[in-house]
C-alpha cells in the first residue's frame, strides 16, 4: 500500500477534496519526524459517507484533524466547498469550522463536566450570536429531541448524570446545532457497548438524512465502517491502500493489507472456519517508514519492485482503486499467494 | 460432573451509598480441565466481577460474597489473600485488558516474568531468567534475549500483552482467566493473540475463562459460552449449539445488534431499546423484561429459572424463548405496529 496518486479522485460536485495531505510531527530535537500522514488524497461527494479504516497509528485520526487544520498540515490542499482551508487566515478558518464539526471517541471527556448539558449544546450558538434567544432555545430543543435527549432533563443535568451512549448523543447534538455540512466522526462508537452502538449508528444514519449531512467516518472496526459508509478508504502507515465502494471493497479486496484486515475480524459464527490470512508482527515505525510500498515488510506478495518503487493508486475497474504493484485481482500479472 | 472448577450459586454484592449493588447475583457453572468457557456480556453485566470473584481479587471491605467456588475439589471462596497465594500463579492466573497499566513501568521485562518463578517456585534468579527467555519465545516475542532487558514502554501494545501472557503462564497454571485480553488491541494483533492463547492452552492442557463483550471473539475460541445480563447467567450452551439455536431473547438481540460483514452497507441495525438494569434495585421478574421485545406480564413479576433446552448443556432463563409461539406472536405484533 502505501501508495500515492490521485486516480481515485472524481470529477464533479465534491464537498471536500483533499490533495497530497502531509502531516508530520517532530520527534523531540532529534531532527527525526513522525510521518503520520504522507501525501494522501481523497474526495467526499455531497451527501456521501466516506469511511476511513486502519489500525492504530495509521494516521486516520490525524487525517480527520488535518481537514479541520488542527494542526495545520505540513503541506497539501484541503478544498472544502471550493475554498482551500489551508490558505485561510485565523478568523476565516474559525468561520469555516462552523461548517465542519467533529465527534470524538470518548463522549464523556469531550463534554465539560461542570456545565449543564443544555448549555453545552447551546454554546456554539452563543459564540456565533445566531438568532435571537428564543430562536436559539427552539433550535437547541429541536436538536436535543432529534438525538433522543429530553431537553428538560438536559437543562437540569450535567454530563455525568448521563450514560456513555447518551453523552455521545449530546456530543452529536452539539455538533449539529450550527447546521454544519460535514461531520467528521472519529471512532464515535468505539467506547460504547454493542447494543448502544447500534442505537448511535442508526441515529447517525437518520440525522444524516434529516440534516442533509456529508460524513467522514473514521474507525478501526471494519464491520461498523462497512455498515455506515458509501465508500471506504483503507489506510496503512500514513498512506492510502485501497478506495472502493463499501460493498465492493468487502466483497473483493484487491490490496493484500485489506484482505489481511478482513480475515482478522472475528466473525460471530463458529461454523465459519477461522481464517488463516494472518500476518506476523506489527506495523513498522512511522518515524522510519519502509521504502517503496510501506506494506512490503509484511506483505505476502512483496517483490523487489515493492521495496524500491512506491505503487500509485490506479483504477482496477468498477470505481475500485488500489495502490499495489501486485494486487489480488485486476493487476497486470495477478499474484496468487500460497502459504 | 467435573471437579475441576465448580461455581455454585455465587453472588458478589458491593455496599455503596445508594445501597447494595448486586454485581453478580447467583451464578452457577462448571468447567472441565482443558476446556474454554467464554463469558459474554455488556458493561455492567457482572462478567468482570465474576472472574475476579473466582480469582479472589476483590476488596474485602464493603463486599458481600456468597456461594461456593470449588477448585479441584477444594473450597476457595472467601479465602484470605495469604491463603490464595498458593493458588495464584501456580494454579490460576489472570490476564487483563490493559497491558500497559498491568506491567510495572520501572522493572525490566525479564525480571517481571522471573519474579513469580522466584517467589512461587523458589527458583534461583539465573534459572528464572533463563525460563523467562523461554517463555518469551513461547509467546513468540522476537529477539527474546534483548527483550529481557527492556522496559514496558519500549514495547508495543501487542508485545506487552504477550509479556502479560508470559507472566501468567510462568508458573504453569491449570486455569487461565482472560478478562478482555484483546479489547485494547488492533484486529490483526487481536487475531495473533487469540491464536497464541489457543495454542498455549492446548499445549499445556489448561482451562480458560475468556471474558469479553465480543461475540465474534468467543465464537471462534471457546467450547462453551455463558451469556450474562444484570449479574446473572441468562443462557449457557456449547458454542456451536448456542449460535445455532439462541433461546434467550437477549442473546439473540445482542447478536442482531452487531453490524455484519456479509450484509450490504446501510443495513438498518436492530437495536435493544433502553439500558441495562440498575443493579441496586434490579427489576422484579426477568431482568431483561423492560427491554425485551416479547415481554409478557409474567416476565415482569416472576423470575424465570435456568431451564434445559433439551440439547446437552444448553440452559436458558426465559418464559417465552425465541421460537416459542408467544415470542413469535409478540414479534409479529410489534413488527406490524412499527410499520
């Protein structure tokens, strides 16, 4: 994986278009740097949900934050609604952020524990002086009701009086109150129990339709991402491996890393044999990423070419894009893996 | 009947300012040598407290315990820590969810593995360190000699969990309690750790209790599954039998609420409405009744006992199990109402 390239970018009415995004963090004063995100490109059409999956440290959260310019990426363009966010000044960026909202993994720590829930949800309206006081109240009540929180109780209670699932609903309400067009969800259901997770996922789907939202859904759980996304991008060590429609990606993964990820998921069905597409070891350090394809150190199909030359994203048909020299299918010389 | 581990009518209640929390409330099961029991449940179902009760790792103050836990024919419930020391490590060992906070950050890996060998088995230090190296090889940590002299922060999360497993295995326990051993890990690493646990269990003829919230994890790695809800076992069956024939509506609802890889994206998830019961004042009757799609009057007043499902080892606690006429009728009626 580990590919660059923009073959997968579409023409047309993209709400968000990210090109060659690079985010690096210095490692102390060593002169070294963490290559968190190394030149990725993707686009999100209006009304679409893009899923970004990958393991810890692959740069998926950094990508989400890079879009928000938190922190500003080292290079690359983030074009939102025709405006390059990386070129905006402070106050223009603040204004632009009202249209892009984030929801985080830990709902309890993302709410101020000392304030009343209703005030937390109302605060963005206060800051931006949106409407009269009565209009603000009406807006807050509506949004709270839409996420399934009783506005009366929200006015009287603090976050600790709500469960984790309810706190996540409150976070969602806060993100919706300014009427954003893009919501970036960073592992929004990872901290929740499965029964509550299903409630929140259904809620996100409903709100997406009701509020006309576009979503970026970042998560490590492939089944969750598949369920909610239209298109999925797989990341590994700061690079994109594969981009395809959700159903197609899962039906016929072309990248060997995607295949390994899918095979690793424990399936709640004992009659299905445990898959043996295991890979050994763990991802290498993003401080000194491998040359060529970043996955070549663990890839069952790696060749000399993979060690030296970085694969470019290319179309293998049906809107399915892969950055691999020897994809499982759709390549010039398909490689069958026998192990 | 097995005399390896017999847990009979065990309860663990905690005194709190709000009243007694009935965390584990009358649990009975047996475990044979060499077998794996999966305990599945959501947060607050009592699964972790049950495993800690068996291990004898509970605070003494404010804890009310009852029932019997017989290990190899001997009663171990309520033993003082000084008496449990003969059992911890040599007979029973436990691994926890968070490998970072379970390891001593100031002690080298080698010494942490050697410590139980020195204390429990009176092994000389050099011999203990040599054994530690062998254990690191067993849990497939590369460059084991070098690792002996490293500190936990120098290892990745997956490697730390391998070290935890090595420590747990050090004194050759017959029973391994694993409390969410892979929840903090990435899927590819999770698959590796689960394979490792299976292999070590088979090599050592160990029994294992695998506590998890993930039905996918237990499906592939256990012989038998106990589903917990509100401090009680609500269904218990051999793994294959349970997935073929789920009788308790909670078990079925739990499985239904998980997004499945083989369903198309945007499939509406079946949710379990409401939240788990408050264990200070649990509902009378069946504890799942307030959330159950098929609950009848009887369910709210009379608690269903664990009764046999007909097939060997399959028990469930429900008046109107999945597939029964009353259940089917209730589900159909509900489906009509929502249309």
